[in-house]
């Protein structure tokens, strides 16, 4: 689980701040607009006077000066087109960018205008002290789009993100070891882990898995030799349940009690130790009234076969009087755990369970 937490925490840290030290890169916003205008005028001139130009060239094709003029025009056109294309693909320095922590909107620090383009953030390599490309984000109208990449100082990708139409991380986030081997994947929805998270060792063998819902861990699994270990709570089915108060003949003392039967629904024998625990709570005061544990499968017991069931009774040491149950004064709940994993919460009914 530590690796899964590390994978998720790295992603959360990345979301919280995307603007750090960076180096100045080539931005030609003003020049690009001028070049584009010139290019448009040049294209319009060709469109409007193309016929006349062709006639002139045809009549004077033997004239060296005419050939030179035609060559100059083509060279000029190619140069303008090349510069325009380069300027369109120029990077925006992270130093000039502000990223809002809440909305993740990218704006220019100086003007506050929304950014459209590719933003590159640079950082210092702690080993060499040299700057390297640390993060690249594609941005449109201030919002992150398509995919984003983080890099190691050696140039290999350390993380890969996917963004939705609102600029939030949605989809699969992948993280890598510095060798390029996959470290883990996390399913995201609107900047929060939501779905399956997997972690791998440096040999590519899966070692952990967790399921998130809206940023909260719902389930987690460990692996042994690449094989998922299914917890006991997913191998059992509760097929019979009774709650009430254990009473005794010739006594007015009663104890909260839960009677259960558990069936092995897995496709293998249950040989692992399985402990069922009941924690009794006074719902009116919030006070814990005690807890009781019993082994469904102990170390000395015969493994429970597939399709068979066993009975487990859990009685609290808490004692009260029978009259309180009769008068419906009791409001007690019980948390059921299987090997310390919460199975569910039950209300203790106000009725007798004779033993």
C-alpha cells in the first residue's frame, strides 16, 4: 500500500503545483501575428494576380532576370512559410505562466491573458545542477488539454496524464521508474483517484492494487508472486443472521448478541485464519459497550470446503436488565469485522435469543 500511496501522492502533488523554476524559451507572439498577416497578404496577391504573373513569366522565361525574380519570389514565400510554421509551434516558458491552484487555469503573469500553446517548465537537476525539461503541458484557452508529461533529468518520461474538456485529470495516469519501467497506474476523474490503482516492482510484476471512489480507498489487495491475494471478506457470504438479547432462565440479566452463519463461496478450501469480531455501540450515547471475537477458521480446524458453512455467535459482555428491552429503551448497534475489515453495521433487535 505504501507504493500505491506514493503513486497517488505524487499525482496529487503534481496537481497542486505546476509552476516552478524554468528557463526562457522562444515565444514569437507579436512577430508571429505580423508574419501571418504578411503571409496572408502574399497569398492573396498570388490569388489575385496569379494569371498575370504566369503570363509575364511565360513571355520572359528566357530572360535571366525574370528567372531570378521568380526564384526570389519562391524563396521569399518559403522563408515566410517556414518562419510562420516554426512560430506556431514555439514553446511558452513556464517562467511567464501563472497556474491557479483551484481552477488549474493557465494565464500569462504579466497580462493575465489566457494561454494557448505548449508550456514547458524547467527545473534544476539536484545531481548536476543543470536545468532540464521537467514538465510539458498543452493548453488551450487557459485549460490543459490532451496529454501532459513529466520527465526525469535523463530525459525519460516519469509520468503521463490525460485531461478532460475542463482541464482536469481524467483517465489513466501512468508513472514510471527512472529506467522507463512502469511503476504504477491510477484511474482519475476530475483530479481525484477514482477506479483501479496498480503498482509494479522494477521487474514489471504487480505487487499491489487498490480501488478508489472519489479519492477514498474502498478496497486494497496485496500480491504474492504476481498473484492477487483475495481477502477472507470476499470469500464468505452471510447466509443467516439473527440479532437480539441473550437471556437466561431464572435471570433478568441480558446481553446483546449476534448469531451468524457464513458460507465459503470461493472456489478453494478456506485454510487461512479467519476471525469475526463484533463491536457493540450504544447509539444514543455513542459509547462502546465492548467487543467480542470468535474464529470462523482457526489454525487447528479442518479447512472449510467450498459451499459449506459454519456458525459464529458473538455475545457482548455488556449486561443490562430485561425490562429495558421490554420497554424498547435500548438502542444498540453492532459493527461486524472480518479479519479487521469492516463487513457491515447491524441494529440489535429488541427481542430474546434464548440459550
